[in-house]
C-alpha cells in the first residue's frame, strides 16, 4: 500500500509514479500485480506469485523526493513524502 503524505498534489503524483514503477518491476520478475484500490488517500497493489515480497521488502517505509514537479509553474523545488506499507 502506498500512502501519500506531506507534499499535497505532488505527493499524490509521486505515489502514482512509484506505483507504476512497482507494477513494471513485478511484471519483469514474473509476479502478477494489480491495483485493487486507488482511493485519493492510498494506492493498493495486490501481488501474487512465488514469494513476491522478496522483491519488495526493502521498499517498505518512508520515501522522500525533492524535485520540481510537473505541476510547478515557477520552477520551485518541492519536497514530497509518502509511506509504503506491506500488508
């Protein structure tokens, strides 16, 4: 589960991008992955296959990115934070 945190809309965009990366990584490693819930407050991805957590266990915890988001008009750098939970 990916939980956007501080950073407003950019945090949500960061969560969407990270979810896409996880889905591609799962596919590349033979793990079936599908989004099961895309509420505004979270993104859930269901992983099935042989030991799928072995590829993702290091991803749990807090992620932070500092960047000029695509929504920024004035070129300012934003900090966005999200949390990845394995349940």
